[in-house]
């Protein structure tokens, strides 16, 4: 029965690895979309300011404040997701490093005596 326990452990480990990859991919996509939304908000603010200046005036305060508030919200969400992604990557790197360092070292490479 020990062999079946090892098979089950291997399947569980592979399943967890697949889930981790899926979760990171979803987080990457969410971060990308949030950054894209922040970029669109910045673009809208920039165009509004340009159009107002091009028309010889300034962007009215209410419109400017509304566009800046939208940009702040989108940028904060993008930063939050990017930070979460960086933390997940760091945790994954730490896990990978620990798994590598606990593995048995490879056999030493034999050296030949010099001339």
C-alpha cells in the first residue's frame, strides 16, 4: 500500500502546482486589466486637459476632480494587484529555493590530478 500513498502524494503535489500556476495566471491577468483601466483613466484626463487647453481655456474643476478621482481609484487597484503578484512570486521563489536546497546534493564531480 505504500506505493499507492506515494502515487497519491505525487498527484496531490502536481495538483497543487497546477492550481498555483492557475492562480498566478489569474492574478497576472487581473493586474494587467487593472493597469489597463488606470492607463485609460490617465488618457481620459490627459485628453480632457489637452482639449480644454486647445480650446483656449482650462478644464472645469468638477470634471478635472472627477477624472483625477477615477484615475486614483484605478491606479490604487492596479498597484494593489501588482504588489500581490510580486508577493506571490516572492513566496513561490522562496518555496522553490527551499525545495531545491532540501533536495539531496548531486554527486561530486571527480577531478583528475594535474600534470
